[in-house]
C-alpha cells in the first residue's frame, strides 16, 4: 500500500491525464482546538474521459465526497487517497472533511503562546503536506488558481497568498475572509496563516509596480520586530532581483510572517513567506546572526521567481530550486545589502556544511534520483543547499555572470507560471553563453563526492619552484575527477603582514595539473590553492604554509583568503592529517583577530569539536584545560561589546569544566563578576545555566527558577535543553521520553532536548543509551513522523562515545538492520562520524 508515499511514475501518469483549473478551499477554524473543517472544490479536466485517478488527503475524517454531482462512498477513502472513477472531460470534485491540527510543523500547525495564551496557526506544505489541509493533486506540475475562504474568530488576522480582504461577519464573534483568486501556483507554495498576530505594513516602490509589504509576529514578541531593518533588506532585495531578472515581481503583495515552533528556516509560499520567529531575537546576537537572517530573506525572495513563478515538474529538480535560491541570496546579499562580505561568510559557514554532507555515506548527486516522496525526504539536505549553491557559483565563473543572467531572464520569460526540468534551464544558459554544458552537468550534478586538491612541488637550490603541480584525488567510493577553475595565491610576510605577491588562475583537470606560471618563482610563505574560492573542492596546505598560518594567520588581511585557510586546516584535522592540538593552537592564536562574522562564531565551535572528539583520549583533559583557559584569555582581551566578546563568553561557558571556570559562570549569573561590555541577558543566562547543568551544578529547582523569569516558548525550550544536559540517569531518561518516545512533545522542544542530550564527558550515563538508540531506530519514523524522527536520530546518536567498541556495535547492528531507509541513513551517518573521530584521535595520539 502506498500510504503517504507517491511515486514519480504515479505523478507523471496523473499529470498526463488531468489538468487543474481551480481550487476553492473553505476552512473553518472555529470548530475546536483539535480539528478544523475543510471543504475543497476542485475543478479539472481529463484528457481521457472514462479514466480514473485519485486525489491526496492525509489523516481526514471525511463527511462527503461528490464527483460531478454524484456522491461517492466515503469508505473509498483509504491509504491517504480518494479514488476518482469514470472521469468526464470537465470535472468538479467536492470533498468535505475534518482534519487535525498539527504540532509537528507539518500541515496546519497550531500553537498556544505560554506568555499570554494567544493562539497562532500557520501552514507548512513543502514537500507534500498541503494534503493535510485540503484535498489535492499533491505534485508540483499540476498548478492551479486558488481561492481560499477562511472562517475564524473575528479578532484574528488571516493571511494567504492573495491580498487580504476585509472580513465579513458571519456570527457572533466570527468572521469570514474571502480571498481573491491567486495566480497559477503549485499546491506546496500555497499558505494560510491565522491567529492573533501583530501586523505592520509598508510599501516597496519599485521600477515596475508598488508592492504592499506586511510583517507579522506574535503579540508577545512585538518589541523585537525590527521593522525598519526588515523593510530595508526586503526593499534592497526587490530592487536587486527585479533589475537582475528584468522582470516584475510576479505576485500581488509580499508578506513575511514570523511564526513559532517552525521546522525550517523559512518557506517561499508565494507572497506569503513564513520564517522562524527566532529571527526576531530577544537578546543580543552577533553580526553573523543578522547576516544569516538577511540571506534567508533574500533566499525566499529569489524563490518568488525561481520556484514559484517557474516550478520544477517533479522533485528530481528540487536541488535546482534550492541551489539557485541559495546562490542567488548570497549574490544579492553581497551586492545589494550591508553584508558586502557575504561570500566570505558563505565560505566560513555554509560551504563547510556542504563539504561535510558530501563526505557522509548518505551523500548523493546534487541531481538526485527522487523516485518517490520518501526519496525526496531523505535527499532534502545540505547537498541540495550548500553544495548545490557552491557548484552554481562555479558554473557562473565558468560561463560568466552576464551570460548566466541573460539565460535566466530568457528562462523566466519562456516558462512563467509553468513547470520545467533542468534541461530547460541548461538550454537557456547554453544559448546565452555559447558553451556546451551537458558534460559539465554530468560531471558536477550527476556524481557525488568532493575532490581534494593538494600542491606538490620541487625547489631549486635558491628556494624557487622548479616544478609546481596541483594533484587532484577523490574518495574511492566516489572516484570522479572533475574540472575546476582554480585561483592560486602566493603570499609573503612583508613588514609583519601576509601579502599576496602573485595570483595565478588556471583550469585544473585530471590527476595532475602543471602550474607552469609558478616555475622560477620563489617559494612563498603561504601557498593558497583556491584563492578567491572559485572551486568546490577541499584544499591542502603544505608544511611551510601550515607553519606560517599557525604562527600568524591573523597577519593575512583578506578575509576570504583567511576563510579558505580556516577551511583547509579544518578539513585536514577532520581527515586526520592535522592533529587536533595543532588545530586548537591555530584557533587560539588567531581567532581573537578574526573580523569575519561567521569566522568568529563558527570556528570556535569546530575547535570545541576537535577538543572533545578528535583529540588523543589520554591527553584530552589536558587539551580541554588549554582550550578553557585560552577562551578565558580571549574573553578578557576582546573589545567590550564586540561579537568576539559575546562568542568567547558563550564558548567559554560550553568549555567550562574546572572549578575556577564554573565559579566564573556562577559569578556572571549572580552579578558578582562582570565583564565590561558583556550584557548577561536572557539568552546568555540560559547558556550559563545550561553549561552549569551539564556539569552537575544546576538542578531542576534552579532551572525552574530561571524559567519562572522567562515563561516563554523560548524559555521552555531552553529549560528542556538544560534538563537534558544534566549528567544523571534520571535526567537522561526524562529527556529520552520527551524526544524519542512521546510524539506529543512539541517539535522545537524535542529538537532542543535532542541537541542537548549528548554531552562530552558524560560517557558513563550515556553508554546505556547506545542500545536504546539502536532498539528504537525501526520504530521512531512511524511514531514521530519523518521530520521529528530525522532530528532525533541525528542528534541523539551517541557520537560522543567515539570508541572502537561503539563502532563495532553499530556495525553489527547495520549488518542486519531492516528499518526505514530514512532512519538508517542517520545511523550510518553517526557511524561515519565515529570512524572519522577514531582516525583523528589516532593522528593526535601520534603527534
């Protein structure tokens, strides 16, 4: 039985048979706290009268099914499908049903704010969850025009894809919102958001039309809605994309709604974008937070053209939607907003997630073979986002920005409000650039894995290059060697700075590429492959270059060049080529002078992982002490009020183990110790409490006291995380119940608990949960649903127990496991991280 799955072949068959005209969706949100009423009127044509098909609907209690005026047996509804027999040329289907509100962030999510008991609803439909709210042909290539009619309490705000109408009273305290018909769109980008939202409005006055803007959030966080900044970024992005795409915004208005307990960063519902309301921070955040928020805003706006206006036919090309929006958001951010160094942040943070994903056993080609919806759920990952964006960035370098943009403009014009495949975009780019791209696509999009580029050289008696070669390698499981456009920088120490003496740009292909331009040049202090970050590849530093950057990476003024060095050193550490203690020395010696926002916040987290997972176990306590003391020194030396100071305070709290350090945390909490410029605000207080809880210095009573001062959903989530981090069997059992066993735990609370569950140094209390974890793998997918299960399986896997015994036990389990493939993916990923940690530990031991 198909269940909630849908195959690509089934979708293709249905698309060949029917064409959608309109959906009219009536939702009554006044029928109770558990369910809502949904009536769908779907009008469509059939190319083969007399044929049969089906519509999708999940978890419904159906009251009526009428097809072309004839009542169908409601008992025919089974397996999330309603059969539609004996179709006519023109058809009208009416389905009346009750459906449950969601508490997992899928379908129509219902949330009651603990701060004031106000109710908030929002829909989340990607990939296949519109069918949790109304009867649908749930596939992207059956677009329709939608008319939503929503009945709700009269004091609520209701928003959808079309402009919001004035509500009509229908009963005491109740009103109805009759939205106008939308432009043609796919079911997954439709939306309904309703509740007691606060709203503010503005207008973007563009070169085509004026665009009404709306910003929405919960009433309890109105003070954190930084309207002016959000409107500025939104307007800058509109101006950029309308000019670059040479096409007006394709919908009538643009609302951005910050919603609670959101699974994703944001969702590109046409004209009705939903975003995590954590993007409205209540406490001070570093610049990297706002840089990322800006990229999310620009990402979703890029989707209005690429994804919403022109949409893929099937989820095989999901990568193209997300990869394009990811590349375009950094393009826009760097050229049109205040975050002009966005590509450095991309190299320091986002691109690193792509490299990591591409080295896991779950890696897959960017253009994955998504045969059904279950495959889509598994492949919707950082290969799709980070690697895809990196490869598109490389394609832009390959064909040139102007031809690339010209191809996009033609693509949007040719396929507006329609559906496409990747070959349609490729054809447009080939015409605009004059380049043959099919072989490029095969090389980069249809193969998996990341290449490594390393320098090999010979020097003459004067210390100049007699020969310089770039050697390309690939993992034996993914042996493809690719073409790369590669920048090579030669840097020398000059008056206390690292200065680029020469830059060489070459095409790298095959196993070895001779760099003839370098012959005769004196060996630099730093030889930097991929200078300029054109290529998607791991790079290596030779020993002289490594010694140079460990001694003084901060002497290198170019932030992007530093990002490439940071990334190379981290790759070498992860690949057991650079001992963990050397990477930690590099970080402690240079992070205090780092200026890139993402470098400041992301690199200490990598160093902490090196300390706790990649270091020699016999000397780990010594390295932990070095790391702890080093962070305290960095905190003391940081400029008051700076991002560095905030990041080092958070990192120091997480690293604190000694009595002296834990006493510092206590003193910061009670105010007996202060650090100039450091505001111990609500979120920093939770960081300190969570760190103390992890070391057995904060019990339930203390957490309760902190929660009493912060009885918000954020406070509840932070309290749950602090309790999960406590080093007792009772605390772990409670956390296990919340995250793994209880499907009623709110999705973001479950995430908070899962993330906090495994704490380095708590081996004795965590060891019994390895068997518990393996015993739950085959059950958790059905119990929690795909999204919550994925989060739990990823974070609760005991990677911190990185021993040979753990590896052997997981291998034995995997040898005969028969669980859901999506669930097994996370076991295999966890196993791979343990194996990587053991190799890194051995390298650190040998150093």
